[in-house]
C-alpha cells in the first residue's frame, strides 16, 4: 500500500479463501482515498502498516478478522473501528435496539432495502478457522470493501448528528478497543494451575470420582440433608426438596439460596452448602478444566458489549463467575506476577460524578464512600449508609431500606433526583442514556397493556410492569455509565501496557477489575500504568469532577492473595 498518514484510517476485508485481503485508505470524512489494493499476505501487510503508520483499522467485526491476523503473525493492532459494535450503539441511540447490526443489515438500511437478519453467534464447540465465515449477508453482487466504507461513512454521519457526538465517538472507540482486548485475552489466557486447582477441588469435594458419580463430600452432604429432612430426597431436585421441607413444617416457594437463608431448619444450611459445592463441581470442576483450562491457561471467549448495559459476557467457561474459593488456582508463571486492579465502590462513585451532588462528591473524595456517608448523615452507621445508597440505586423502598432511603433523599437531593428522573422515564416507557450515550432499550409494546388489578397490592399488572421497568432504567443509567468508565480504563490500560513492552498482558477483565500477567521486574510499572489509566478514564468520561475513581492494585503470585 502507498503512503499512509500516521494515525489515518484503512478499511480491511479478507478474502474468503486463502490468506489475502483488500485494503483501502479512508479520509477524515470517511470517503476513500486513492485506489483499493489487494495483498497476498494480509497479516504481513497489517503488521507492516501497524509498525510504520499505526492506523485505525476499519473492519466489519473484530472477532471475525482479528484472530486470524494474530494467528498468521500480525502484531497486535493499536486501534480499530468495529462496524458491528458501533452499529449496535447507534441503533440504540436511534431507538432501534432490536434491529440486526451486521454489515449487510447496515448496508441495506443505507439503501432502504429489507434488512437481512443477523446470523446466530458461533457456539463454543465450533471448529476454529483462519478467518471466521462471512456473516455479513451482503447481496451477492455487492463489493464488501465498498460496502464497508459506505457503512463506516454513514456511521460517522450518524455520530455527528447525535446530541453529544464527542461522547459517542469516545464510546465507539472504547467499545472497539474492548473488542481487541477481548480477542487478545482469550488468546493469551488466564494462568491456571492444574495442580492448585486439583488440591482445591479435593479439599472442597473429596477425590475426583469415577464416571458421573458425586464426589465423596457432596454425597456425604446429600445424606445429611436426607437425615435432617427425615426422608430420602435428591437435593438436586426441587420437585423432591420442596415437599420434603413442607412435611417438616417449612413451606418454601423455591429452593433458591436467598429463600433458604431465611430458614432456620438445619436442613436449609446443609442444602445451601450442598448447592454451593455442587455449582463448583458442575461449573468449575475437573471436567470443566479439561474443556477450558488446558496447557496451564484458561481461555474463555469474551463477548464485548454482550450485555445491554455494556458489560461483557462469555460464550461458555464461566470466566466472569470464577468462584472465590477457586481463585487460588489462578497462579502466575515462574518469574511473573499477577497485577490485580480493582475499582472499589464504582457505581456509587459514578452516581456522584454524574449527579454532581456536593455531599456525595465529598463522601467519594474521602476514600471509603460508605464510611463518609455514615459520618455525614447516618450517625456513623456504615451498614445503614450502604443500605440507603444501594436502595436508592436499585429502587428498593420497603423493609429496612425505607428509613435510610428517606435520609438519602433529604441529604443528597441531586443524586436522588437523577435516579428518580431515570425511573420516571422508564415507567413512562421512555429510554435513558449512559454518560457517553449508551441507550437503554424501550420496553416491548405490550408490556404495560394489562390493566387487571392484583388483589395483594391493588396495582394493575401494567402499573407493576411500569414500576419494574422504572427500576431497570434507574439502575441502567448507573451501570451503563460504570461500563463507560470501565471500557475507557481498559482501553487506556491496554495502550499504556503496550508502551511498557510486549510482555505485560491483560489476561482478565470483569467490569471493575483487571488482571495483568507480567514479568516480576515490571510489576511496579504495570501497577502505575493501570492506576494512571483509571484516572485517565475518569477525565475522559466525566470531565472536570472531584470524584476519584481509585484502583486498588496488588502484585501477587496467586489471585487469591489479592482479596
């Protein structure tokens, strides 16, 4: 490819067969410059251009193209524009959440043609290929490169036409950077010690059983549950457990943990322990390790933007639910350290920054936000202060939340006004937005249409549904804005770590926490880089605010040591 302005834009499509692809430079206005070029070794050309020009790569979907480039030896790219993820953000901004978001659908909308549906996401058992199969659904006679450029230019125009284009540009860049990090983390994997994992499982469950039998300690617990209930019962079967509890005078609606915790019968505590260990055995036991944590690495498939609030999801493996009891299996390689960075009290800090409530801002600046709230408004009772603030964010009004919530409303009026305005908008069927512009979905058209009254509280079904949606929008504003900050922090961390060198690698991300696997001599520099990234994200997302977003960092050999 000819001269490329450093930091410019290059559109990329891959050949469906072989290792080649086509490139086309793009101007600041989104229009193509020069002529399109075909290269026989796309990975090598991407590697060269990344080294000499550091462009922003424009492609249809990161998870379809980037893994193949890395597999063929391309260096990690610094920046990209993921058309599918950006299309999802813009569809939300325009109130069209449920429309398909692939390149073909976006191209069809540009030309006022019927939108082809998105292809189902690949499953975890799908066989790997060099480049993912085409899921764009373009008409057969359409040039994919020209369509990509046209859709990208259209997206730029739609961003510019929004209410806060600078914020949306930042969100699109952060979402796309997150997609790059998701591919890289799945490729590198989280260090996982099979020996430590086996020791932990054996201590919790007993030796690994043969076949599909229960481990010894689970079987022992199952027998204790039966003894406490006075009859044979399968603890995995609610259909057997609920009648057994009823026979001993304990009526239950479900066997969910929150309901069992309210029960004083000895069988309840035994069943809770059984359920906890059974989940570990099923979700992160020996069979799980053989499937997901081979060769000393846990390699989940992250889904950037997989949740409507912007949080990530995974396709199998349970990466976002590693049990605390098993974190000792996450062990750094010899000569390496895990730098674990955790943003404490993230969502309350987001509320303080968004609302600019003076009292909440002072509390956030004091360090432990709940303790500061307690000293300022709750007579030093930290527990009541936490209940009040969480009740405000999650829409709880009854029980022990009532009185602390009333205190919050009096002492922190701006924060409560923001939350209650979001709730009213949701109750009316409206949409709300995060700090950078991620938009909540509107409720389905039939959600509020049942006017029949419930005899327990007198509320009609539609009114109850409206209140429920209001609680969703109340919390969406905070959770989605927290995701804005977390993505900006992740993108800044990724860039700053690359400046240190190739070895520090992001290996885990979960909303308010990151883990970096790094050579031990670089651990201090890595911790400083991630801390600086958190403050950079604060400035980018919230502007001039006195609310700090501190990241507590720990340099450890095992993940368990960081908690």
